C-alpha cells in the first residue's frame, strides 16, 4: 500500500517539495492519503481493476490529468493521459479527497496555506483592512 510505514510524513513532504501535484496508485494508506492532501497533492486511485501494470505504465511517462472542465468535488473522476516515447495510454482515476474539509484544504493548496489564509483574514478583519494577497482565493476561482 502506497505511503505506509514510519516515514509516511516525508512520503508526502518530499514529492510536494519536488513540485508533484498528483500521485496515482492502486490504494493509499489512510494517514498518507490525508498527508498528501495536506501538502496540496491530489491522491488518485486507478478504477475498474486497472493498475500501472495493466496499463503498461513504467513511471517514465508524462501525465496530464484533465480537470479544468470538471468541478472540484470529493471522489471526483478524472481522465488521465500518459505519454512516453511513442507510447500513449488514456484512463480514468478517482480522486481520494473523501471529505468536505479535505476538499477545502486541497482547494487552498494544502493545510498550511489554508490555515495561514484564515489567520490573515482574521487579522485583516480585526484591523478593518482588506486582504489583497494573491493567495486569498482558492485554486478554482
């Protein structure tokens, strides 16, 4: 199971620091899935019995997750295109954002940006000023 073990915290932090925006797996360990969302990484599971092996994926592909025309909701399905040196595969994955609060954290690129934004808004309201930060809006606005 992806993300199990004592170092699962860094299993989410490391990819986030490398700029990874999504992880595709057949299943996720519960806490690791939550850690990925907290770091602003979209955890996605293969559907319909598919896996990297059945799709012929090696890990050297370039992945495109088509989500611009799909609303950001819990357990949303997305179309994925994987390409590498003449190889191409298209398949569907399901996001493992399972709860409303996880969705809210993800919309703000992770739990830390979410918390900081709400602290900024609280401080701005207390001072009677408007928060004009470019980060004051979620990703889909």
